[in-house]
C-alpha cells in the first residue's frame, strides 16, 4: 500500500514502525559546547508544545530563528538532549516547518542529536523527524503510546491517502453515521491550497508544489486522533475573502483581537471559495460530535486564535503571537455512546 500511495497519488505515507535504520550515529549526545563545525546549534526546549502562552511563544520564537539561519545559508544542528516530552500539536507544527525548509533550500543541511529521554527518541523516530535530519536510530522497544502513530504528508486533497489513516484492512467497529472522518480530512487538506489563499509569509514561502499539508494520526483504545497542519495564511486571514459579511459582523461585535471568534464562526458557518453551501461541512460535523459526546474533542490553532471543544464546551483564546498556518486536530470515539 505504501508504494501504491506514493507512486499513484504523490503522497508520502510513512509507516515508521516498519522501517529499519542504521545505527551509524549512535547516541550523538555531545558534551556542552562540542558541536560539528559549520552548524548553528539550536537547543530544543524541555517540552515541545503549543499549549500555554510561554510554551507557544518559545516554540514560535525558535522556529523564527531557524528560518533566519536557513535564509542566511547556515546549516542547523538541533540539540534535543534536554527534551523530555513532545506533544502532538507542537511536534506536528515543528515537523512541518523543518520539512518545508528542506523543500525550499535543497542544499540546506539539518542534523540533530538524541534526547537523554529514550521515549522522546522513539517519538522523534516514529514521526519521521530523525529521518528528516538523516539521523540513524534503531528502536530498542515498543512504547504502546508511540508505535500507533502514523505520519502522512501530501500536495492535493487527501483522496486515497486516507488509507494511511484508516487502514481498510483494519478490523474496526461499525462507525457512527455522523462520524465523517474522511469529510473532515478532505476539508482540512483542501484548505491548504484552496481556502488558504497563498500570500507571502513573514517566515518564508511555502513549497506547496512539494508539500502543502502534514498529518499525524493514531488509532488506539477505540479512538482515532488526527492532526493536520498547513502553513498558509490561516483561517482569520482567509475569511475576509471567503465570507466578508461574517468577518465584518465579528469585527463590529468584538473589540480587540478577533481571531478565535473568526475560527468559531468559520466552524459553525462554513463557507468556501466556490460559494457552494454543501462544501466545507466536515469540521462542522466533527464539532457537533465534540459538543454531543464528552469522549470527543476538536482543537484549532490559526493566526492568534485558539479554539477547542472539549467535554461539550467551547473554549476560545487569543494569543499575542500569530501561529503561521492552521493546525486542526480531533479525537473521536470509534463506537457510539452507550
């Protein structure tokens, strides 16, 4: 199935638990200050996430510095030795940025060393970051909350690469009628090049002809988790073009930063560049499930806005720094509520 998706649909489907690595780099944990010549060294944080304001700002600042170094023609060394934990949202965004930089700068070299935390190393290997850095690693064990993760990246609407998320041969229970995972994935990947009008980013361009979106997914314990990231202008930047009336209505009603409110309205009142009412309803269906089922959740990062639906409640936050893209993630039960 991997070659079928790769060759016929121009998607990269990565089933990391099946790959084998050389162990040429060993542990590659260098004493402080001893680094290979010619690299700018970036020390990665103890936790890689997009949660609270300080962690979010730290990660976004780090990515900006990485872009500056790449734009200046410098090679990069990522020091993960102090990293103790990675979270899905933060890791997916970081992975997308690193992948995009490699697409933009063919001669750009990025290398890394391992964490002192064995589980973190297995995560970095599983989701493909070690592969991006050409770092050899041999998994020593199977962590139950690591080995089920899959990574997929693509150019166009997800289509048959959906098999990489929900394997058609996997023995799953009968999915609820309103559980439109495919529709939500189609909508999120379509946003990467249809809804997200391509404009110049402050960080760097996006090589959409090589990769337009990045996705992590996991099926475990009767739930499916999907996180999709693109590096476009985001929902708040797109809405003035796709739904000017909604944008102006929110702009008049809310003082200050409105990004989170725009995201909420975009979910509840979906629109698309085609102006057709039946388009763009996948996330609205996911949001309804998250409202009705306490086991489900939906999270969106875009611009300065952050919106989550958890345990049937909406939560909205506006941050000071813009998230340079859109990240949509959901967790859904694969069985109906009893």
